[in-house]
């Protein structure tokens, strides 16, 4: 049987797994990526309903990996401002990229809204071009066995004639980038802390009467937050948005199945008519929301990144950005260990990554849970507290600057690949 050996094997060729692979592309490490579905690299005519609000830190990472030129040549929508308000009350906050000093980077945007498939396609092309990265697709893992110095993986996939083929790999480190229901996390018997948020996210592409003005907007409603994320029309217009509406499951199901006229009316009302009449232009997708937090982000010969390690409420659009920082941090840890001649798969050498990213993920999970609890419901006292808080943040410049820096992902403990790019 043919057995191939690699230094790092990444299970999952989605956005985060590919980002990790590309972060290792200029090293002398051999990298394998196992992906069950070959992505479509052609730009579809219609917008995908799953999008990501990329922070400035994520854009920095994608730029350094060589993926951003592919994205910028495709559909992407930079946004310069954000508006947040509490419906039927006085609480609000507005800010833009000019509200914060970002050193010499000279950034004019808070971030960019990009379809997930476009991000994946850009990173896939970068990985394809790297001589030290091998893409196994469409392949699935059948088994994994951990040894003292390496691990063994058994794969099954489809050959050129669509007949099943098998492949065996050995690797020093196996990385789980295989999503919220991670196969590797289960195989490694890593415990999971989780709870149901009691909400489903309804997502769709919407056309509005008024231009979005390159601004992301979010309104807090008694039943849950509703976000309008600006999209690139591709024709010079600016009236397409992606919505993420957090709703109780029964209401999400009702709104996903009602006729378009009824949905448009209820959406326009819920959004306070801020962008005029809203019309749905795509299928309506509904996804359950659940918090997950792996008790361990690393074991002997194993590391977890992205949704395999943690999932959080989409309240602030932080999910994929946290995953990208995981990828950048793990790549930095792997390269540091490799340059020092250390075994990149030994748990003792992965501890720094685990401490680094577990701390960040727990802070974000706690913050999002606090926000969710504070901004849910219609209790008058709770509304007063949150409205006063929003106004205070909006009026106090130093506090607002900290808020904006977090929105841009420019925190103090960034991996090197995600730090601001200094422009001449």
C-alpha cells in the first residue's frame, strides 16, 4: 500500500483549514489538506447566502497569504462604518474606521463582507500553487491512530473514474479544521462544553430601496438581533445586503416559509424602515445556533482550530475571524517550534498555542453571552441599562476607540500574520 508522509495534515479544506495550510506555504514543512468536497472556483452569478464579516485583522492575514488579490478581483464589499441601535428606544452607537488610530496602516475600512465560497476559493488557489501543500479531494478520513512519534490516517475518496480509492498517510501533527461537528475531535475523545442559544439564524440576500452606503447595521429586537451586512452588487449599485436574523426556532421557521410579500413586510418593519422597503432576493436559510467550546485545543499529535474548537453566537460576526486567528497562531507556534528543532506534534510544544487561543475564545464566548443576555427581551429596566451603556460608549471617545479596535480585530495579542500592514 502506498503511504505518504507529511509534517502537518489538516482535516478540513474550508476557510480556516486552508488559511493554516497557506500560512505554512513558505516553509520547508510538508502539508496535506483533506477535504471532502472539491470547491467550485468559478464565481457564481448569484450571491451565496453564507457570508463573513472579515475584520481588518483577517484581511491582513489574507493579504499576507496571497489570497486577498483573488478576493478583491471577485465580489467583496468593504465597509467603513457601523450603526447599532435598540429598537423603540434611545440607545445607539455609530462609528467608523476614522474613529481609531491604526498606526501607519492608514486603513479606511472597518472590514469587508465576503461570501464564504469566495474566501475558500481564493485560499484554495493559493494552496494549489504552493509546492509543499498536497490537496486530497474529495477525500474523507476513515480512521486515525496516534503513535509516539507520528500518527496514521486512512482516507477514502473518489478517483478520476469515480471509483473509490484509499490512501494512507503518516504525519507528525493532525489538525482538526473540520467544523462544529468535528470528526477528529470525536476520534480524539476531546470533551465539549456546549449550550443551545435557543435561537436560529435566518440568512438571506436582500435588496433595499436605499443604498447601504458601505455601512453595516444591527438592530436589537426583543426576539433577537437583526444585522444588515452590505454586499457588492458588481454593477456599481449599493442596495444589496446580507441579513442575519437571530430568532426563536418557531419564528425562524415561520419566516423562512411564509410568502415573500409577507416576509418583506415583516423584515422592513423589524428594521425600522432604515433602508426603505426590503425585498428578499434569494432562498432563505435557517441554521441553529449553539455555543461549543472544546475542553482542549491540543493533545499529543493533535490541534483544533476554528469551529472544531469553538462556535459562538453570530451577534458580532466574530466566528470566522476567531478561526483565522487560530490558524495564524497555530502556524506561528508550529514554525517557532520547527525553527528551534522541536517536535511540532508534541503536546508540550503545543501548550502555548492552546493557552493563547483558549483564553481568547473564552473571553469572546463570555462577552457574546453577556451581550445576548443584556440585549434580549423587552424588560424596561434591562432596556434602560443597555441604552445608557450604548450612549456612554458612543459619547466617551477613549472607550469608543477601544470598541472600534475590537470591531476591527486589532487587539493586543495578535499573531504576526494578522498584525497591521505598514504602508510606505
